C-alpha cells in the first residue's frame, strides 16, 4: 500500500470513528430527553430543559447525514 492509499484509509477510519461517535451521542441525548420528560412530566421546566438537547440532536442528525452520504449509506 502506498502512502496516498494509507492516508486515504486513515481518513476513512477517522471519519467512520467520528460517525460512530455521533451515533453514540445521539442515542445518549435521546435517552436524556426521555429521562427529563419522565422526571419533569408535570412541569413547564421539561421543555425548557430539553430544548437545547433537541437542538443538538438535530445538529448531530445533520452531521450524520453528511457522513452517510459520503459512505453511501443512504
């Protein structure tokens, strides 16, 4: 394997690891939202608490989509 192929493989591995991290983060944040909504079910604080988390989940979904397109997963 020449150096350009090696670099390409390293970048692909790096990108795939980033993708896996995004998937893990998304799952964890979705679980947090679920827990907050359960614990604050009768409180107006629930939506105030989950709003920034939902925004981050949305950003993660967009970042994942870019990787999915790059890896031809969609």
